[in-house]
C-alpha cells in the first residue's frame, strides 16, 4: 500500500528572467504514512514551509514546482488543475499556517470563516456547519464555543487563535494535516497544550500529520519519523529514536549539540552552535551546501555527494561513513 503523501525529488525555484533564480527546495523526498507524525526540521530558510506550500500548490507568484512524484492517496497532485487542488485543500488535506493572526481574515467572525469550509466542500446547511464548528472548538479545548464563533480574530489570544486554526483544519475530517510551526510565538504552557492536542487528534482520527518545526524538543515528544532539511535538501531521514541515538549528518549532529539535555549538560557548560548561516543556492548547485559551516569539510565536498544508508530506514546525504 502506498503512503498517504509521497514526495520524490521535489524541486521548487523562485525567480525568472529579470531576477536570479533561487532553488528553495532541491531534490527533497519524504513520505507520510496514514496515522504517522512525520516531522520536517531545520533552521529558518531551509525550505520547510516552501515544501508544504508546494504540496498544497500555494506557492507565491514566481514559484515553480517540479517532482518525479508528488502524490496524495495515490493521485498525482502535479496533474490536478486549480479546481482539482481547490477541492482537495481544506477537505481531504488541510494546513495549519504558521501565524494565525495573518491567516484568519480580520473582517469576518471566527464562525463565518469556519462554517465556510464545510458549506463549500460538503454542501452542508448553515445550522449543520455551525454545530460542527462549535463541536470542534470544544474538542480543541475552547470554552464557550458559541460565544467564540461570534467573535473576531483580534478578540482572541494567540493560543485561542491557534486552536481555532486547528479546528478549522479539521472541519471536513481530512486524511492529511500539514502543521507549519503551529507553536511559534506561543508561550511554553500554551505550546505544550497545542502539542498534546495535535498528538491526541492524530491518534484519535488516524491523521497523517506532517509537522514542520525547528525545535528538536518537539520532535522528540511527538514524531514517529524525522526528515532533517538543509538548504532545500533532505540531508537525513530516520525513525525518531534512531535519529537521536545515531545522528549521521554533521548538520544533524550540530543541531543536537544545540539542545540542552538534562543530566548531560552542566549548568555552566555552553551549548553547541553552528557557525554561519544557511546559504542561498541556485539551480544546478553541486556539492554539499553545508560545507562552509562543517568542520569535516574538504575539497571532496564540492562535488557530488552520495546518499548513504545507516540502516534499513535511515539514510543521509554525506561523503562521510556513518
């Protein structure tokens, strides 16, 4: 049986005749199984959000996507026209965007925005859609859901707005949920509540969940599988326990050194860091994009880098043996 979402050799470029092209995603491959939480991790600017937007066909103007395979439930997403994608988005596949304040329309109430999803995709009546919206708001932990339906986004706190976004994404019982850093800008307590909520919903509903984050602490708590992304490439992919026990790519190792581990890192011991920033690369870039920041790099890293296997379900992109 094929995976719920399959991405193979995805390429996303921005630019055109008047601007230098940027390769935001370069040959990325990953799969999300039914009932699985797959985390896509990396620094800001590594191409995580662009990958999600490419799946949803929501790239900004000037963006172009290509792939050897991009399928959802076995259907080729690259062959769907705008109408076909519109019928999928918000219905069988839904996305929780990074910043709910800019994703929710300030001119409409929470209720009108939530009910629109069900009325458009399922042709439900206003009463049925309103009852469904109130039920989901209660399910995601919002008290007095009837009152909240009549409020505008600016009248809600950041945590409540994020819960509204989650409830809205669930209106049509999607099979795939893409969550783009859903805990950004939330305090630690609310962040933990949102993560528990997503994990519970994923278990209860059997969702395939693609969770985008740069926080490895979140990954350790909720993920079944992890793909590490750098400069548009998936440089390492493994089951969560395997990745934390045996990180193979120098970038993954550097990320893990930046995470404080109770009992292993002394209070006065400085955390690790990765020097430099994520480079901007163009189409056709060769070699390892991490080489300018890697302490193991040599002249070989400027050439084609092999993908190695460190186990049956663990691979990484590096010239170094595991």
